[in-house]
């Protein structure tokens, strides 16, 4: 056997491409928020995580341009050495205050953030306990901790009775970290935080919540899951990303000063990685300004997502309930999902097709997501076309 044999044997993507139904890696030629240009056509974007629609905001774009003019295009080093700029420190101070925590640390990507936190804190003889549906970045970080001889346990998705069962079987005297998405990225469900906190505290476990899809979406002024449940003091650490609400690239963790300081001086993902670029940091700072100055953006996002959730349901689609920006429409099998996606795309609408193994068999879905900047005529057009295609394909009657 040769190492590359499995690569040559992988034909599924090529087969879907040949059928004309391949929905991935579509190049966006122009991006103005709710409408983008793909293959020369204006397309209503209903698959982006640009929840507050700030990627095209003039203030955000100008902030990035100004940062490049002042600092150049990159930092040419890690935060640990030559890669810390004044704006890195400013964004950390601002985010800590916004999230109601003592301290904040930036990472170069959201995916990298979990790898900077979990294997750094959870070491040999200690345990990380994770929701089975947590984001892939958390799964990778858990496996890194396991590879360094930490214990790794999973509990059933958002099932706090099962979390209690898992915690109860672990040694009481061993340190533990419970990790969960705040808003689950595929379904838009919100973690049952009150019960998670109760179970974790009963077993002397610390808590890390991933708010990648929660900041700017839920909580007071978009401050995320802990704020949503008025439990900021009960959640030890919150991590997040800049690639969604903050219309940029990078990640962060907030928590107690001593904990963040330890991660800062021990995390290989920070120490051995180039720091976030000036343009990225400036864009995140400008986005944070806009979020704090315009809390109505969060309200508009929720209104748009609720409108779509209700609209899909009234048409007869199976929709996973929720109150976040993610509105998953269940189609069932993979092939009809691809066909539905293609027909939407041909009609000028872009959504995300999620198939197995990314979702359980029989749960293939169109993962739609919405922005504060979608206008009602965008939303009505999506519902109109979806209803027509749904009836044509027999998904709804």
C-alpha cells in the first residue's frame, strides 16, 4: 500500500462535480453583504456567517486600509516575540471589557484558539469533557490533549443528564474542563447552560464555552451565551472568532487574568504562530465599535432569522427550532439536498448543503443563515423560490 492510494481512490467529489451539483468552493467575485456576485451573477447570500453584515461596512473597510498604511501587511513574528502591536493590546482590552472578563488573548484563527486553550490547560492525569456535537476545532484540540495523556470523555449532545453521568464516573480529585459550543454551528441550537454549569460545579469542573456563533447573536448587546443566561461569572472562559460577527479573521479567549496569562506563556498555538495581521485586528476593532454603538443590529438579525424560521415552517419544511442566526432546513438524503441546492443557486440564491458524515444519515440539510442587513424582499424571494422547489421535489406538499 502507498500512502497516496486513498487519495487516488477518493472520487466522490469528482462524481458530484460531474453531475453539476457540487456546492462547495464557489468563488465569490464581489461581496456586498446580503448580495454577492458568483459566476458573474448577483446571488442572494443566505449561507454566510456574516451575521451583522459588517464585512462590507465602510468603517470596517477603512479601518483595515488605515492599519495597513500604518503597520504594513503583517507582523512577521509571533505575539510572543516581535508580533505584538498596540492594536493587539487595544483589542484584547476592549474585548475583555465587552465580554465582562478580566483578560483576553488573541489568536490568529478561531480554529487555532481551541488548540491554544484545551491542550495547554488539560494535561496528564486531567480530563476534558466535551459535547459530542462540538465544533471540529474543539474535537481536534481534545485529541491533542488526549495525545499528551490527558483523559478525554464525551457526553450526548446537549444532554445534561449524560454530562452528569460522565462527570460522576471520573475521579473527584482530578481537575476537569467541560467544553461546549454556546450556539452549535450546524443546528443553531443553544447549549443548556444553566444545567451545564450546575453539573460542572457539582464536580469541581471548570467551563469553556465556544461562542463563535453566539457573539453578536445572543446575549445582552450580542455578548454571547453567558450573557444570554446572566451567568458571566459562572462561565470560566469563553472563546470566539472574528470571522463572523467581527467580519475579520482571528480568535480570542476571555477569562480570569491568571488563566489567560498562563495560556499566553504556555500555548504553542500562540507562541509558534504568526500574530493576527494589522488589517484583521483593525477590522475586528471597528466591528466591535459598531456592535457597541448599534445594539439594534442584533435585534434585526434575530428578527430576520425568526421571520425565515417561521416562513419555512409555514411552507411545510422541517426546521430545527431555535432563536439564532442559523436556520437549518432538513431535506433528508444527500442527493435531493444537492439537487435542491443547485436549483436554489440557479435561481440566484446561495445556501449551504450539509450532508453525511457532517450530519447524521437521513439528516442532510440546507443550512441557511441570515444577516441583520438582509432586507425583506431578499427574505421573501428565498421563501418563494424554496417553496416552489420544495413542491417540485416532493420535500413539501
